[in-house]
C-alpha cells in the first residue's frame, strides 16, 4: 500500500520505519523537505535529527505534506496535537478526500508546563475536529494511548494489551484494524463513531501520571473482560 506519514518526529519515524519494513511504499510528509534535511540538532527529547534516521531508511521518501498525501492510498497523521490541523490543511483537502486518515495526534497543551493539559475535551475531541475540517476524509482515531515503540511492536511488552479505534466509516476502521494487526496488536476494540475519540484522548492525563509513577513509558492498557 502507498502510505503517507505526516510528521518527522519520533512517532512519525517509528511508524514509517515499521510500515516500510512490512513492505509498504512510504513517504514522510513535512512542511519544508529541504529544511528538514538540513537539521543537525537533536530534537527536544534528545533523539537524533531527521537526516540521521533518513540515512538508515533510504527506502522512505521525504516530500511536502501535499505531495506525500497526493500520492498515498492511506494517510497517517503523526504530528503533534497543535500541529495536526495546520499539517492537514497543508496536505490539502482534495488530497485527503476519500482516503483513510489514521489520526494518532493528541490535544496536549504544554503551555503551563508538565504534565500538560488538554486543549479540547469533554464535549469535543481533536479527532472530531479533524473529521469536521475534512469531511470527505475517512478519519480513524487510534494508537494515541501508548508510546511510539509499542504502537508498532506491542509484543515487546510480553503480555497482551488493548488498542482502540474510533471512526464513522466501518470500512476505514476495518482497514486500520488490519494494519494494527500487522503491527502485532491482538486486541483491537472498536469504540464506535469518531465522537468516542473523546474517551481515548482523555486517557492521556491518566497515561502521563502512570508514566511518572512507573518511571517508564513501556506500558499499555489491557481491557480484561
């Protein structure tokens, strides 16, 4: 499958590498490809600059948001919460229309320090905002309740865990579920329409405090029933 991954950060890199390893044709989207390839400083988490990762993954192309989305059959939004709508606007509504848009972003607001708050919650979600802004895209919210490594390799925990999907289109959710299964997820729970993304996005305050209490991000939720 031809897949665009929008975002050059750790989540985007991790998702793109896994998809490429599974045989998909992957293009990473960024606002300014030349600027991205000119970076030399590590990111805010100390991870190497994008060109270091790109050198190790020559099979993954880099393009503008619009070019990446235009050539894709499925688009992954792996940007930050504040960057989600601007990145998708740059990708272009026409380039997203009719395509599955897998949204990983979270509405985290770090303006008040750590832990962050949510800039949308309770009566709305970032997933819903994305769907409203791009009504012809088939938005599916998923993978926003675990760290990047576990998104693509849940088996590394050594125990089964759960992941969730929310979206209005049943066929799109089935496509995303198949992709999640290829990553190794064995318990994919369909929560319902895109409004149920409010629930998974509001799990983030719990997730952040668990990370602080456990001293690690290597954990996930497991729904026992």
